[in-house]
C-alpha cells in the first residue's frame, strides 16, 4: 500500500502490526523517483535501543532508505510503519550545511523545536534547557558562537544537539563522519555510543567500513536490496561485501576487529596491489 | 543643488497631511521590507522579490480595467504569481530563474500594455513605477498597517518553522515541518508586502528595499534574530530619511529611499573586513 504524499508522517495505521520493541518497520519496500527503482524489496526493522549502520556504495540507496524510515519519502511499493507518536530527528551531512547562514549555535539548536513554547524567541528558561543539551554534548558555553566558528566535530555535534533538543527517540544521521579527521571521527563514534547506551536509538549511513561500521553492533549492507544484515562478524565477510560493492574485498582480523581491504589485483597494468 | 537647509525648512513638510501619510508608509514599509527581505535574501530569492513586484503591476492594471478593487485585484494576482513561482522552484522542470523571468515579466508587460491602452488606474504610471509621496493616500496607510500586523502575526506564529525551513529545508521537511505550507505563507506575505509598498517605492525599486536592508543587517551580525531587528531598523531609517530627501530634492521617493539604503551599505562595507566577509556570505543580491 502506498503512503500518501501529502502526509508522509502517518503513524501506525489501524490494523497494521509492529513486532514488540519495534519502532519502525519497513516491509517489502521499493522506491522509485520515476525511473528505475532506487530501493528494491527492502525489509528492515528498527527496534528501541538499536544502533544501526547502513553501508553501501554511492547510489546504493542509503540516503533514500534513511529518508523512507523517517517518513520523508513515500514508498512506491510496500510500506513503512512506525510506532504511534514516535519522535524522530535527522542530522544532515555537514557538507550540505550553509555555514554562512546567520545563525548562532543556540538559535540552531532551538529552531527545530516548535511545540510547547510560549514565545517564538529563546527565553531565559529555554536557554537553560539548550545549554543543558549543549553541555551533554561537550558544547558548553558555545551558544552565542556562529556555527561557522566551531571545529568540525563541534559542528557535527551542534546538529546532533538540534535533533536531541526535539526529544527525538530515534536519530538518523546521514554520513556523520564524512569530512572529519580520524580523531574527530573517533569522538563522534564514542558520543553516539554513549547516547545509545543512554537509550537513544540511532540509525546512520556511512561509507566508512573500518572507521565506523565495523564498530557498530548492527550493520545493514545495501545495494538497492539488503545484501546482508546483522553483527559485523556475520556481515563483514568477503561474499556479502563483494555483492554489496561489486568488487572483491578481503577481511582481515586485527586486534579482535574486522578490517576490510580491497582484494589484491593481478592486472598486468597495475601489477599486484 | 543647495543642501544647506534650515530647521524650519526641514520641518515644513510635516505640516502637510500627504507628507505625514507618505512618511508613515515609507517608514513602516521600510521596516516591513527589511524583515521580509531577510527571508528573501537568505533563501537566495531576491529575483523572486524583484519579479513579483513587476507581476503585481500587471495585476494592478488588470484590476483597474475590470473595475474591481485595485488592491484586492493586485493582491490576488500577486499571490497567484508567487505560488506559481514557488511551485516551479520546488519542481524545477526548467531553470527557476528563467521561469520567474517569464512569468513575472510577462505580467509586467501586460500591465504596461494595459496602462498605455486604457490609462493608469488610480494614480499615474510614473508613480506606480518609481513611487511618489503625492500618491500616498489614507488607504495606503491602512493597507501598510494591516499588512504589518499580518507580518508580525506570521513571523511570531511561525518564527521557528520559518527559520528552520529557510536554513535547512530538507531536514525541516524530513522531520515533520510542512515546508510547502511555510513557503506558501512566506509568498503570501511577500506579495502583501510588495503590494503595500508599491505606492512609495514603485514597482521597479521594491526589490532594493527588500534586499539592501537585509544585506546590511547580515553584515552587522551573525545572529538570525538580531538580523531581523537590524534590518527593520535600517529599512525604517532608509524610508524615513529617503522620504524627507524626496520632498526636499523634488525627486521620486523610490530612488531617494534606495539611495539612502545604498549609502548605509557602502558605509557598512567600508567599515571593515569582517563585515565584508559577511557581505560575501549573503546570497546573490539582484
């Protein structure tokens, strides 16, 4: 059954069933933007407390799946059900942000919250609430700074703070570590892990198999279809990776972690890589 | 021209009701355009503001010909044009700037043709095109007052969704904000602002009143809330001083108001590197 384009935020329809603990459930989901399908027959359930990484090559449908789970893209075929009244937040790619837009950190965090407010502007009491969220994410005292005047990791955390400030139960992050250095990437990963341990459900997309995906409890390998889903040790295997990325890959063990590398090539032009 | 005038000469025009009306409308219109212009500029929609002003002229002329209320006819015409433009911008079947150019200039051309064929309804064509303090009457005062109340209600009522949609439309839409509704609301507000400002600014110069105060305000602050406030003050100041200059220099009010605002831009631009950096951050100003 197709979802109405006018109201993509329909909660669980009467008669639809969600498994116990499930917050969002995609069933036989296919999506097309008028041409070939971007997603084909995807089944995916997001449960409370999940920390899921969606991986796949460019054009594999990662961002589309993220937006379909959010309810922002209607299914062409299949359905996405979500728990009634579920609050969700989206953290965009930092590359898509207009860093010259005149907005302070405090204004940025406050802009997404519209309900339960007496005034459109940020009052003293609301400022204290925003400071509390900023402090939780290590951004204490930065509310009056312009968003451009922050480090890469701080910028990423401002948008995480914006999503948290809406009391989101599920947060979606689109390539959260794209463009970040190794140390900052590490910090963001630890922050997401801490938030997840505090009860926040997190779904993210990433290109970074070794830096991010291998550290997550659940990985979904996507190439229009779900090629594999589960724990890293079950999913980060050569067969699944080759089907996902379309080229041979090897998986090495290092310090108890799985490390994905390109399989050696034997082309006479390139020699052995 | 001799610019040295006495205090009494400066205050003389205040004796005339038409001038007091014009000054009131120009000052309030400046503040209104300043605030609405912040959204227009930050969305890189300066061209829509410019085009819409021209489109409203067509509606004004057509309403005069059809014998219906000029403001109502022009307002409805403007809203329809604005919503049409928004729809094109969202769907992008062709370049949005080209589509805006076609729709709004066609409407302007229609207005010019109708004015030449049947005469200008209500006021002369020069006043409509370039603004004229003599063209301001009590209905303009009521109109600008009503539109200002409407603008305050819209901006207060939808402050955060408007900001969120202006800053980050995709995420706003993905997390539940009805961005189409917000865009439409802004277009209605923009149409009403253009209509209410037409008498003092003239259709050809309204875009400057929308853009310049917002750009100068952007140069002065990195905060969105403060930008709105600064733009309102800069717009009101430009309107007040420009209208006085219009009387004393015997020049149409639209150009003098724009020149005052432009002078403020030059001062702010010359003031320092940080301000210039912010000026470069503002989207293209038409």
